[in-house]
C-alpha cells in the first residue's frame, strides 16, 4: 500500500466508525488506480485492465504462508504414462508446450483452492525472443514474468484450456519484456501472488575437463512470491511447491493437486475440484478469512529459469569457410582453425576486413565476437547466417546516389566555388625489384575494374560510376632522381579531375635490385584511410599472380558495390528521420547550454589552405608509448579529445568535429545498412559528427587533472547516440531533419576537426609504405587551393623510428585567433600529462558506450563515481524491479546458487584465471547497477571487475559431514547477498574436502552464487561449460584473453534491441489480447 492508499483507507474507516456506508464498489471489483499513473492508464482506455481487473477478486494464496517460519518445500512426481503424454514430442503434436500444460494445471488448482472460476497466475517466460544473433546461447538475465488468466471448467475437454493458454503465450510473447511493474501499470493492479516456473532447459550431466570430473548438484533460487510452483522435466516430471514459510503439509497438498490436475489434463478432461485433494488448503484459507489475517503483500515480480532449445552444433563446413576467410585476410596459404588469429598477425584493420570476408561466405559476426572468439572454429560457431544482400540488385556502373561524404563535398564546392583539385591522398610503396611496367599497368587496370570507386565522376549535378576502367601509369627511368620522381607525381596529382572521372593515377620508378617505388594518387572522393589497405593488398596479389594476364581469380570475393551502399544509406536515412528522439539528441549535442563556447577564430571567412599556417609536433617515443598504452583502453580518439579538454577554462566548452571510418564493421543497425557488406569495398565512407567537450573539474589537484580530462572526454562521447554515423545520414540525406541540423550546426560552428589516422609507419619490406604520406602531401603543396573548413584542424598519426613509435600532430590553423594559435602547444602539454597516467590505475575503460543516453551531466557524475565504467545498458523490466527490491528491501531475496561436485585436483590459481577469462569475454559479467538522478536504474559494466573466488579447506570429513558443510556454505551465501551497485554480482567458493574417504581422489564442491539481476537459470549450464574450457586453457599455460568491450558484444546487441523496442505498441498488445 502506498501513501495515497493510506489516506483513502483512513477516510473509509472513519465513515464506517461513524455508522455510515461506503459507496458501491466498481463493477470490476477493483478500485480505480489513483494518481498520475492511473490518470494516464484511464486516458489510454486500457482493455487489459478491464480484462484482468474484472476478476471477481485477485487470485492470492498468501494467507497460506508464514514468512517467519522459514521457507518450506514439497515435491511430487508425475510418472508414466501421464508424463509421457506431457512430453515435448506429445505436446508438440497437439500444438502445445509444457508451459501451456503447467499453466492449465496450476490454474485448475488455484480455481479449486480459492473457489473462483476465473483465476490469474504469474508465469515466467524466456525473454529470449529478441531478434539478436546467438541470444539462445547468451549469458545474462533475460527472463520475464507476465500474467496468465484462465477459466477452468470441470469435466470440459482439456484442449479447451490448453488452447487458451497457448493463445495467450503466443500473443503476448513480444510484450512480456515490459515486466510486471509496467504491466501492472497497464492493468491497474497485480491480480495474483503465485509464480509458475518451467525449467525445461537441458540439465548438465557428468563431464570430464582437464583431469576433473564435474557433476552438477542442482541449484537454489530466491523468490519474493509467497507461493512458487516449479516444474522440472526428466524421466519423471518433478513438481515442487515452495511456500515462503508455513505448513509443509499445505505445500505437499498443492504439489499433489498439481500432479492430479496434470494427469487429468493428459487424459483429455479437466478435473473436478474434489478430485484434487485440497481440503487442508481450503480449510486454511477459510481460517485466514475468518480471522481476517493480514495478507502477505505480493511482490511485483519474480523471474526464474527460461525455456530455450539446445543450440545446434556448427557444421564442419562453416569452420572450413571461416578458416578460408582468415587465411585470405592474413594472406596465408591455410590456417589451423584452433589458432588465435591475433597470434597469426591480425590487427584492427584485418578485423574489419575479416568481417567482410566472413560475410561473403555467409557468416555474420560482430566486432566483439571476433575478439571474444579469436579462432576460425570459434568464429564459425558464433556466426549467424548472413542476411540477404541487396548488392546484386544494382549494377556496379551507373548513377550513384549521394553518400553523406559526397553530399558534404558537393555542398562545400557549391558554397565556396572551389573546383576540388588537390583533394587527393597519396601512398608511396616499395615494389619488388624486377616488376615490369606492363605487368603493373595490367594490374592497375584490373584494380580499377574491380573497385567502382576508381571510376567515379563527381560534379555539381551528382555522381556516377563510369563503365571504362582508367588508372594511368607514368613510368620513369630506374635511375631518375627523387626530384624528378616527385615532380612527376605532383603533375599526376594536378591532372586528377573528379568531374571527368579521372580520380586515380600512378607513377612508377622500377629497380633491378632492392626496391622500385610506386606512388598512387587517388582523389579523396574515391578513397578513405581504410581503402588503402584494400588497394595495396589487391595490387600485391595481382602483381604476384603467376598468370600471364593477372585477373580477379587472385583476389578475395568482392563485397557490395558503392551503388548498393549508397541506396541502402538513403533507405536507412528515411528510417532514421522517423526517429525524432535521435534528431533531438543530435540537436542537444550542438547546443552549448549555459556554457561559454570557445572560439578559435574571430572570423567565419577562413580562406583556403594556402592561407593557413601548418604546425607539426612529433612527440618522443616515451611519451607516445604512454599515450598508446592509454589508448588501448579508451581509444586514441578519446585521448586526443581529453587533451583538448585539458586546455579549456572552467565554465567553457568547445564544439569539435570527430571523424571515423564510417564502415559498419559488424554492427547491426536494424535498417537497410544491414543488407550490404562493405568490409572489402574501396570508397569514401568516412563519417563525421559533432562532439561537445566541456571543461573538466579536476578536484583541485594538478595530479588528478589528467583523470578529469579523460572523464570529460568519455562523458562527451557517451552523450552521443550509439550510431554516430547517423548524424551524417540525417544531416545530408534526410530532408527536413537535415535542414534543422544544418541550421543548428551553422549556429554552433565547429571550431576544431580531430582526426586520428592510426599507424602510418614507413617500413622496410615489399609493398610497405616508403614515405610519410601526410608529410609528402604537405611538401608537394597539393591541398593549397582547397577551402579551409575549420579554424583549427588536427590530423594525428603514429610513425615508427629506430627508438620506437612517435605520435605526429599535424595542425592547420585558419584565421586563428590567440586561442587557436595557442592550442597546439597547449594540447602537446596536456598529452604529456596524459602519457604519465597508469592505464590500470586510471581505470581507463574505453569510450563510454551509452545505449540509454544519460546526457552529459549525468554521465560526468557516473564517471566521477565509477571511473572504470565502460558502458550504460538498459535493464529489462524484471531487472529494474530487482534493482528496486535490492535497494529497498531489508533482505534481498533475488539470489541464486548453483553447485558442482568435482573429483580431481583443482588449482585455485588456475580457477581464478579461468574466472577472470570468463569476465573478460563477457562484459555483462562485469556489470553493476547505477541509479541516475532521474530515470530508471541502468547496468554499468566496469573495466577490471571480476567475480571473487574464495577457497575453504576442510579435510578429513566423512561424506555426511561434507554435505552438511556444503549446505552451510550455501546458506551463508544466500544470507550474505550482494551489493548490486558495487559488484561483482557473481562470486564462487571452492570447498576443498581433500581426499575422498572411499576413492582417495581429490574431492571438492564449487559453489556459484549470483544475483538474479545478472543471470537466469538457462545461463548457468553454458557459463559452467565455458568456465571449465577456460580452466583447461589456463592449465595449459594460456593467458587471460583481452577484455571484450561492451560495444559490439553479443549482450550489447540485446541491450540495443531492448532500448529500441516500441513499448507503446507492446502495451497495446496487452490491451488487445486481454480485453474481454
């Protein structure tokens, strides 16, 4: 009862004491809900409330329980032939499931016990209905609780009741994720206090892992419902009734009644109430009514185990295909499917290429799945089937719809009157000695045929891919000097003209020994930083091809062409434009609010790049190593943003433009972009978006300033929508939505462009870079006629030298004021401070991946409280209720235990490494609960958080004493609970009994305790399997794998699907299905 209800109750009590009469109750038997929620509910016209709340009375059995007396349980077993008739196969044949039969039987018992023909009960559902790849195997908490309302009719055909249960289960599957808290607001009340759980997931048997024999001992779950019925299939169907205190005879009577009801339903008829043997139950309920005993207040909800089918084993053909993809990307003849791809030489660029190579073979994986399953065999098992591609629907040649990058470029030329000359990128490569110019020319022609971007024509009217392949090669004499070579290269660059379709050219100086030199010049409309790897690899393969005429047989399978991607981008932009909240979130990024916005130029007329001043800083190797170590945890973009934050004064902010490669890289968008794969497509996919950096509060000490700068940068990134590429799509492809963003963008005026280009190291070796491309472009003065777009522009990249890596900061200052002119030196000083940070001590955890959208202020508070925060995920309705209960209840009951019996030696140190590995690859296991100042609680995974592993040794006990000790340990864990805000939410304890008195072999039990916020019952078997797989690897000397970031992980896909669900539509489903 809440405070509002108390005042109503007091008024009615005063009326009765004065001898008055109360007004008639509403027809539905339940008073209308008071307060704002009730007003909204009535305004919505909820048919669901009419359906469920027209129950004559709520279906409750709380009067049977006495919480002070402790939990009591009773189990009955349904044996053949009734159990056989309720087998999965038999039920499927009739179009039903075991859950349908269990709900029908429990409803029958409830109707007989309470004397009403219209009853409601709570039933758990798997919650794994989201269209997320691998959700059936995912570790986490997915189950939900939802009401089922049935009207048993004694002696009527059982099919009638089973059909109605099936109808509700089918119709409400997609709406069950709302949780009972939300459903209760729709219904106006919670019409039941009993819970039904069907544990029909596969159970673990005995397994042998790394010299250990592992046997599951069963589990124990806490519930906050007064009465809970759990069905567990097996050779016999186990029916356990749990009362939150009370008489074991009552629990036994309920269990036996359920067995009788199931047997009758299996025989085809609904039973009569007197057949169920509920005399003790009805008598106790009658006594409670006469004594006007207080009813135990039902909790909101209780989630339990889920019903999931066993996943299929990946076929050998999938593994072979994955191995082919890995070999192709890493340029190996073949690979062992069990070898780690990173040990074989994979890097971040290879990972992106691998996503495309796998998809070309019908296997879809996310970026996170590659890091979590870094072998061909692991990727084959984790991969989903490829979605149908649209690339075949569009020929490679023809009109090209604007991409966001092309739309920006054409708009820039239109505003400034520039002609686009000089807007190119260069690569200078070492070519093996002896390569003939004719062979190289043939390879370049095939390259242009293969990659439509190299045949682009772009002008003020639009863009198209031309049918003729042209990539001219200028060949110089082998003895020509550097000056002549670079003059020829500059001439080739100046002859590029995207308006005529001449977007690429090459200059070659052969050599009879050592290396020849090949310079490639490509207009930026046709290439981005990632494309250069693709072009270089393809060119190498073509030149090395032993055929007289090189052809595409030497190349990997092609991905979607540019026209397919452009068409998909326009379709996606239309879908994004329909999401008003997305556009509003981008508009909020462009709004500085009450902060003073820093300006780096006093003029909007920035001139051309010829008018700019270039400043180049090259950081020493020691400083660079420190920054790269920091960047491994949070990303080098975030490190650069943090340095800029370190230059800001209190109360100020600056709007910068961030840049990324723009390729999906396995991300699922749930729009047309999912239908094309561009991992091996050459083109200009670059995405840009605004980012507002605010001055960081350092806590008053200079030593803590770098940590504060890093928090400020992460908070700024977290304020962005997860799909950062959506900004360009809305801004340039979405009509009116783009116009609003354009106006806000123009008013705000981004002051700084920050672009981290990665590692661009000059290296000795065939087909390796022979020159620093950015330095060469500057030296040749190629870009001087281009318009300046920002007062300050920073392009940063890493080069290698004999003493180690060096971070190069290449600045362009356009009409900069004093603040702009001082920025390069100020950022350099801030980077020196950041380089001294200990990445682990700083809690660097990557750019905060915020699926919820907390906002900058709230994110700053989160990062100040939890510097190791890596992400923000929404909680399901069930998890939210659990979080509320954990915060408010004097004793948290939502706990779960699982026990394993182990025979064989167990090394605690190896076990701890296995547990750390488990937490590394599943970021959800590192999660904690965070309460924002406004809104619902959220899940926040923390870097470095790992489950605790305790060891208790007690040797020399007999078998009975061992079991007693194990039960005491379980009870301690159930009583101890969890701090859900500090975490971890999983802990393990190894109880080492020493040698077994009968066999002499080492004997122990492993107790796994978790808060139900973290795991459901279905997750335990795969978690245990994976734990001992990691144990076997650790015992063999393997190190703990690198942590998987929340972004792109499997659980992240579920979290994003949860955030994107249309709850209003699901509420409408409740109204439709539950309406009378």
